[in-house]
C-alpha cells in the first residue's frame, strides 16, 4: 500500500508541475475515446442476452430457435373490428398489402385466418357445432339466394321484400327473421343519421346457436431489421401503420390495428428510455452541480471535478465498447456507477485540498499534502471496488458480469484521472482559498453523543440488522421482463390486451419433440395435467371426426351450391334502382305487418319505415348504408362458399406455412402448452412450470425463462457476494493486517445492504433486472466510505463527524443520491425503480457511514492504548 501511496503522490506532483501537458494528453485520449464510442456504439434491449447461453434453459431456447427460426424476431399485428367481418376483411387486406412489401417484411402469415382456415375452419368445431352451422345456412337459404345473386343494397331490399311476401302469403313468419330485421333497422337508422353504422351477417347467423365469430384477427410478420438503427424494427412498424392508414383501418371505420411482438417491444423499450430523458438529465446535472458546489464552495473546483468525471466517463465508455462489444440494459448502468464513484474520488481529494489551502499552503503544495493523506485510502478503495465488481465475472449473469468488467475498468480510470487530470485542472484554474472551516464544527455534539452512547447505538444497529434479516424471506424478486416496460406504450398495451385471451397469451411453454408422433404424445401427456388448458401440436390442425362433419357439409352443399353460386348475377344497380327497391320493400314490410300483434311484426313495420326514410334521404345516406351492410355481406358469402368446399385434412395436406411452424425441416416437432387460469398471475405460472417439469425436463417459453432467469440472477448475486467479500476481505487484511478492522470496514456495508432490502419489503418494491444494479453501487460506495473512515481512525483521527472527511463523505453521497435519484422521474418503470433503490441504498449507506461506523470504531487505537 505504501508503493500505491507513493505512486499517487508522484502522479499528483507530476500533474501539478506539468498541467498543460497532462490536460493535452488526457484531452487527446478523451477525444479518441469519444470517436470510438460514437462509431462503435451498440446497445441491445434483449433481456434474454442478460443471461449466459451456457445455462441449460438458454440452450433449450437456442434449440427451439434453431429449429424454428421463422418464429423469432417477429411483429404481431392485432386487427380488431366492430364486427367479425370488419376484423376479417381488415386483416385480409392488410396482410395482402404487407405481403407485397418485400422491403420491410420477409414473410407475412395469418395464424388464425386466410383461405385455408376459411375452407377448413368449420371442421375444428364439434359435430353438433358443424350441424348448427350447416342448418343455419340451409335455414337462411331463402335470404341467401337473392343476396348471392345481387350483393347490393338493392339485393338486400329485394330479399326483405321476398320475406314480406312470404309472410303475407302465410308461408313464413317475421319471428323467424326478427334478429336480422332488428339489426338491419339499427344499422340503417345510424347510417341515415350520419353515425357510425356496422352490421354483421356472421353474428346474425351465429345467433341461431352456431359458433360465435371472433372480433380479432392476427397477422404474424417477420420484419426486415435495420441494425444500424437503435430501433431496428421501426421502419417495419411504421410500414404497418402506413398501410393501415392507406386502407382506412381506423376507428372511424370500425377497425383498430395494434402492433406488438418481441421486435416492437424491444423498439418501444428504447422509445420509453428516450422519453423525458432530457428533463431527467437536466435534473441530474443540476443536482450534481449544486451538491458539488456545497461540498467545495468553489465554482472552479466544481468545474474541475465535472470535467474530470466527464472525461473519465467518455474514456470508460470507449473501453467498455472495445471490451464487451455492446451495452445491454444492465451494463449501461456503469454510467451511474462511474459517476457516483468518480465524483467521490474527486470530492475526497478536493475537500482535503481545501483543508490544506485553508492552512495556508499554495495550490501545488496543498495538492501534494492531500495526495499524501489520501493516497492510501483512495488506492485501497479503488482496489476493493475493482475486486468487488470483478466478483461477478464467473457468474452466468452476463449483464452484471459485463457491468462488473466495465465498472471495474472505470474505477481504474477514475482513480488515474483523479490524481492526474483533476490536480492539473486545479493548478490551471487556481481556485481561491476557502474562507471558513472545511469540516463540520456543528457536529461536535453528535460526536460527543456517539462517544457516550456507543453501546446503545451498536445495539440499535444490531436490532436493525436482525429485523432486516427477518424480512429477507419476504423480498420479492420480479424478473418478469414485461413488468419493466411502460404499460402505456402501444406495443405493451397491445400485449396486455392480447394476454386477456387465455388461448392467445404469450405465457406458453414449448416442448421440443423428436418428430410429429412424439409431439402428439407430449401433447396428450400435457393435457392431462390440471395446470394445462390446452396443448397444441401439428396434429391439432388435423380435425377429429372428419367423416361425420364432412357428411353434414356435403349434404348442405348439395342444397346450397346453386343458391350461393347462381348462374346469373345482377349487374350493380344505379341509385334510382336502389331507391325503387327500397320503396318496394318498405311497402311490402308495412303491409305484411299491418294489424298483426307481436314484437316481430312491430319490428318489421319499423324497418319498413326506416327503408322509406332511406329511400327519401340524400344519396350519401344510401352510400353509408351500403358501406355498412354490403362489405360484410361479401365476406359472409365468400366464407359460406368456402365452408361448403371443406375437404379431408391430414398432416400431409396441411399448407406449408402451417406445417413448417410445427415440424422443422429435420423432422423435429414442437408442442405449445397453454396454462390454465390467469396467465398474468406469477403463482399460476410457477405451478404451471413445475407441473410441466415433471413430464418434460427441457422446456422453453416466457414462463420458463422468467423463472429460470430469477434463479440464475439470485444465484449469481449470492455467488458474487461471497466472492466479493472474500476478495475484498483478503485485500483489506493484506493492508490492515487486522481481521477486526476488516470486519469494521465490511460490517456496515453488509448492514446497509440488509437495510435496503428490508425497506424494499416495507414499501412493496420488488427487485428486478433493472434496479438490482443499485446493489453493486451500494457495495462500491459503501466500501469506499468505510475504508476512508477506518484508515483515518487508524491514523489517530478523532471527532470523525467534524472532520473534512465527513464533509467529503456526506456530499459524495448526496451528489450521487440526488443526481441519480432523478432516475426516479423516468417514465420507464425499470429505470424509475432503479432510481428509487439507488436513493434508498445511498441513504442507508450514509447512515451506516456517519453513525454506525464511528460508533463501531470507538476511540482511536492510540488513545485507547494511551
């Protein structure tokens, strides 16, 4: 340690003697580092990259990704419609538009729709459901015929006239057509009034007992990613939004388009981080500057510390990118770590420099005296922090390991600049001599109180430690990456919306099977578990009981083929023909319902009046009515025709775009398993994973990665904590040669960590991927502060709270805490929780350093022995 102290003394003396040369050299190094960082900057928000690919569950993920690469890096488009037809038609048109955009999309699929599902989808219902569907079509034959022959507003009016004629002749009743009459009346009234008007033929036929058609359709795309952009999928997302606007798929037309998926969520992560970053940065800078000024009472000294810290940060950024290649959501936290600890070194040296200046020494002599006094503590603190960060290197938590690598190098950079660039700047700026005492004379009563109540203070902290330890089992580890995202972000909002559907939740488990037969066996085993709602394999796309279902469809096709596919179709009508048809239908309905009791007849009469009003209205009203009724009619007729063309389905006849998502080219197959219950409940997911582990040891999927990541992170911190304590303890013993003093240095650090975790329990703050980096900062700052106090105590210092050291420690903590507490203002949930934990941890670190440490140390050894 003496050699380190001599090195620091010589470095300060050299820098003070040749300030311009030092500033020029470090300025050049800073400029080169800035150039390298600007030209090589990369950052990933992939939370999967935070864990080593060597752990088993990551290897399982990689195996699935290799087998089915087309399912990775995707964008999922949600198309919601006010009616099933609007959703289907919107999804079909949008998918068709996106499929032609090869500049932005590698492929576009409709996992729940398209020609194949239109034709074969009916077979996935039960036999009773297929019977209800076909009977519903047969029952609607009198209505379907005129509509298929003339799919226009004129055709609808003529079909209604046919129904009215049947009622007048006694061959039909309005009761049979009442749902259609009521729905049509409502939609036409809205169209006449100029209000949004929607009508669903599918929903109308489903009211008879058939399957309820969905209001949401999905489009799965694999976008072309631009990795030169910090948001690689931005161009593809914007292309989807532009296509939706061009197709008028918006709220005004009864459609909502949302984009989510891993690419959109990753891009949105950057957007959220960018949001109000200017305000947060301004608050951080102001807080740091104000605190530095109060610490040094000198604008010039504050400027010197800031310039030194910024230069060190730029150099460390360049070194970090050179070493690890790219930053991640954890390693980028080297910024608060470096600034916090770099500012600490600057404050320690500057406050001691002011004390020497107050004693009458010149600038260069004051710097040398400060270096002589602080050389050993600064070197020991930097070495201990370096070892503490290095303890994460052997762990599987890559994010924190890379953070340790960058922050460890940063500590060397911070120490070197604190004893070279900072002294050079102070010599050049020549700050004025302090006008008053540097320490805290006002703290004399507290020093005396601590000395006289030492036992009570130690007991109080001992009880605090026991209470904190008792709360440790209640600490919540929430490593669900979804909870780190802004719930108000469009992609995250869409994901939350999607997760409300238990059979569309992303919280599913995947099992890799050797072939399709093996996958079917796994699916059968999984579906027997009470925690499983459904297991999907390639055989899930081969409907059961096809013979009975196809027989029902063939019977319906014989009756409906000519109805749905007439030889002659009427040409599109002009407005005059439409008006004439509306008037005729209005008259027929009114006459058929006249004088007859019952709600159905009243509804028919009301529809007759509405048709008369529509015939008399401006043409724009009829255009609105046609837009509301005819496009869904076309969709319904097309799907009805497709249903009647259903064919037998086998594995071999499945479309390639479906089969390739379930069976890979090498024959490997996968099974997707859905949880039963609330898939957003962590306990439900934990039980789900445990149950699946009992039958299949190699699992992947969001529930697996979330829980395994939590275990990996917890193990990494326990492992790194043990290694760090061992390494730092050995370093301290080599310097201090007294295990008791080693304990005096580290015990308050451990206590502040326990107190921080206990506070998190009391305020309900879970630990997550983002805020967990507060603990390395807690360790680094805590070790540094307590080394300063122990080294001063060893040197015979008394009244520690009145010393310049206490001032330096207090304002160092305040500078770091106030500046990075500003992260609490971020709109990014992970970053905000990081700021909260940083504030809590630094507060307890300060309490332990200024209250517990002096009480623990007691009188200096020299006084005790004397």
